C-alpha cells in the first residue's frame, strides 16, 4: 500500500498521512485572512477520536490567534534590530529608547518633546526614533513619525580612503590570514558592499552573471550582480573546496560576525592606525575606497550609486561631493578644449 493522505472523517481541517510501514502523521490545515495555516499535531499512537477532535480545535484557535492578534510595537522593534543587524550594545540602547513609544501618535509626540527639552542625548535619541518610524512606514505600518519634521545635524561622514600603496599593503597582509578572512576582506573592497551584506552571502548567490548581494540595511536584493574575477574568484573556489559542508542556501562564512570583524579591524589597526594621527581606517573605509576609485576612473555618479545600492542618488552625491566635483571640472575642461578646437 502506497503512502496516502486522507481527511479524518467528522473532524474538519484534520488530515492524516498514512505511511507504507503502518505509521501515521496528523496535521491541521485551515485558512484565515487569505493565509493558509498548517500545524503538525504531536499525538501518541493510541490517541482517541475525542482527543483528536480536542487537539484539532485547540490548534486551529492558536493558528488563528497568531494571525489576528495585533503585533505590539516592541515586536517591530525586535524585527528592526534583526534587519539592521545592530550590535548587542546598540540593540540594548534602541530597546530602551523605543520602549517609551507606542502606536498612539499624540503620546509619541509628547514623549519626543520631553526628550528634546531634556537635552540629554537628544540628537542620538531623535535620530533613532526617526529612523525606526521611517522603517515602519516603509514596511506598510501607517503611523505618524514623531521626528519627521525635526532637522538633525548631519552625522560625521568618514572621507578616508586607501591609497594605491595602502591597497597593496592591505592585500599583502590579507594574504597572510585564513582563507575565510581573505575572502571576507577581498569581497568588502572589491564589491563596495556594506559589511552586513557580505557576511550573509550564500553559496548560491554566485551565479554565471556574478555575485548577487542582499542589502541588509534596506532589506532588498541588489538589482544587478557584481562580477568576480581573477584572484578573488579563485579564492572563492578554493575556499568552497575546503568547506564541502556548505550547502547552496547556507551562508559561506562559518565564523561569527563579531570574530571576522575583529580580525579585520585588528589588521587595519596594525597597518594603518599605528600613530592615531588623522582619520582612522575602519572597515567602512573599504566601501568608500571602492566608490572613490570608481569615480576617479571615470565611472558616472549614477552608476556608483547603483553599485553602492543607495536608495537615492542624493545620498551618493552628499558623501562623494568632492570627488564628483573633480569629475565635473575635468569634464568641463574637456568640453572647453573641444570647443576651442572648433
């Protein structure tokens, strides 16, 4: 007798899967607000009909309650922390700040006004509130952003980039590290992606078109693949051979995010931050270096914006205004030279 799936007579929404070896498995299947809900019932082999009926009704209630129960603001805070991949200390600070807010717009406005009047970390708190409620609105939760009309001072932007000589040093020191750290460090510099996007790369993300990345900050996929060539592609292949346990849909990096980040920060500190003079080289410097090199070599600002996966090209312009101005000056020099010839 082949495996069979049958509905249990007299108990709506309950199904039983009969195995060839005589075993059976019960599960509930129901619908609520266009959602198909299923749950396997954990029952013993001698379960009675009345007990099956009771367990089925109980499972249906729980499944529907999970859909119909309103999600609390603190649940969204936890989602936000996961999406943004906030570090433990930052996550703790966000929970403390946002615990004072609710779905009541008037109360939120009053709460933020108290923060502004107190002056204690008002800028940082307002920035966190503004960012969180903006994220809620972007994800379909319609609620007034209490900080929407408050202008905040621009956060300090790091302009430090690696020079050609420093890039050579970076690759040289990276080659002395583990294969995992080598691949992690190379991908950061050669894709210009944020560190959170690199860490979640899966084996299947590398296709014949290139490497597809996930923008963790905005929770979306990159529109275009980033090509991998030469040493980095060979390093990827070598790394995969040494880790046969990595499946197509599992992340390729086996070490913890904090461990990889620490090792890379230590490498940067040893080679570029010894005297503590000038702006420090940090992991995000690699992203700035990739973008700056692209602009300096004639890549248009709109293409660099797509490479960095910025939501708005104005973000790219505000960060790389000095570099783009040099490009504009050079373009006009070429234009004037061609006009004078004619």
